């Protein structure tokens, strides 16, 4: 039967390849007599002499070895000819000019969807549902991805905790300022010089504590911003690259699965001694899938290396920066606490002081009873409102970092 090239064209070429120390050129051969009239390259192995030469690709037809025609020969005989050759082997081959889009059929698209679904399942579930799949053995990238997810979750929890802590420090600082203002106001109204000095010193101490704690909050802001940058910029950028990688990965695995199904079809037809049209006409459909798998694998390896580099950089940043940032955070808090302690120590011995309270300064109710003007219902409503506001605040899951700009 005549060859059915399915709209593809071929051009002849010759490559001189130097064998490696094992006497191999780094290609696997398929087809050949008695089932297929063409001998073609199934795979070019990485870092092999053929891969370094770069001219022979998967799907190309081999028609001569050292000038000897091999059309119609068995693939084992051609492999023996290559092994027996001297250090340099001249391979005559027909370059297959294939359009990769021609291989992206509906079957490949459906296989990609199936791989996305099966990827989220464990092996037992997939086997129970009868879903065949191609997988990558010993995929170290999966472990790195799991570490990235764990690191991202750790950073998010850490950011929430540190944000709540800084907001608490800010509220304490504001409380210290209010204490200081009140004590200074009391000092301004006090007629006794000793009491005036005591309240003024105590008030200024609280105001100084307020300034010190605000300084601490400002110093700790960049640390949380750096952690936020890691979570909101670095990790999403890596996940975007990962999304592209997964798409190419599922495409590559789909071509692998398609070729496995075509191999099974060839074995079944051979066992039943039935002719297979694509084999008898040059097996161009199979060779097209080989070329598509070859190009898809190149993209897959390139993107995989990019993802591995980014994950490695993120992992190093996580290991190095997290220790340094937390160390700086703790050191800043310790230094601030020491300064606040020293400020409070300056107020030792100020109290007790004598304060002259005029009888009209306060109106005391010595009867122990509520006056008619005080409405018990209003007091209960105010208490309920306070409780409800407290519950609403407690229900807030995340706090926003206070803005001190």
C-alpha cells in the first residue's frame, strides 16, 4: 500500500553522529518489517550524542545507515548495524515536517481534562473508577509544591497574629497617651506643688511610653509588609508559573497516554493477525504523536526547570528571611520593653501624695439607693449594647494593620 502522509511532507538529510563510550548514539527505533514499511525514531534520549547533534527528532524516518539502505528491514537488524559501526555513524533520515496543531485533537483535549481530574484523586480511587493515567514517577516537584503551600499557610497565620499584636500595641499606646493627658490635666489643676510635680512627672512618663510604643509599631511595620509581599507577590507569581507548567505537564502526559493506547492497538492487531491501516501506510499518525510528545516534553522540561528554580529561591528566602525577620521582631520588642521599664522606674517614690479635695468636687450618694432620675431600663439597654458591640468585634476574623502614615 502507498504511504498515507496525512498532509505532511518529508525532506531527506544525513547526520554524522559520534557514538558515546557505550557504543550508542541515543535513539530508539520503531516500525519496520513485517508490519510497517518505515523505520522511524521513537525517542531521542537526553544528553545523548543524537540529542547534542539536534538534527534527528522523534518521528523522523531512517532510510540508511552508513550508506546502506534499510528500507523494509527489521528494527533489530538496523539497531545491530548501528552497534557494529565504528565511532562515527552516518544516519540517512527523512525529516518529518509536521504541524504540531494537527496532533492536538479532541482526544488529547479530553485526556488533559481527565488528567486534571485524576490528579486530585489517589491511586485507589482512580483504579476503582477505571481511570487509566500516565504519571511521573518520583516527582520531587510535588514535594516542593507541598512545602510551598505549607509555607504560604504559615506566613498567613503569622501575618494575622503579628498584625493583631501590633494593633494591640497601638491601642495600648493610645491608652498610655490618654492616661498621660489625664494626669497632666490633674497636675495643672493641683494647687500643691508636690502633688503637681508628682502628677506631671507621672503623666509625662505615660506620654513617653506612648511615643516609645508608637516607635516600636513603626519599626515593626516593614517586617509585616515584607511578609505580606512574600505571600501576595512571590507565591502568586510562582503559582502562575506553576499553572502554565501543569497545563504543559497534562498535555505531555496526554500524548504519552495516547501513544500507549496506540501501542496497545498495534499489539492487539498483531495478536489477532489483522492488518492495521496506519501501520501499512507508514504509521504517520503515530509518528505525528511522537513528534508532538517530543515538543511537548521540551516545553515541559523547560517550564519544570523554571518552576524548580523559583521554588528553590522561595525556599531559601523562607529559610533565611523568616529567622532574621522574627529575630528582629523579638529584639525590637525586648528593647522597647526595657526602655518602657526604665521610664517607669523614674516614677518610683512619687506616691503617695496628699491631694486637697474640696467638698464640692464630687457629689456622693450616701443612701445606697438609685435616684428617681436614673432609669434602670436605660442602664440595662446600655449594657446590652456594650455586649453586642463586643461580640461583633470578637467575630471579626482578621484585623487590618493600623496605618501610621
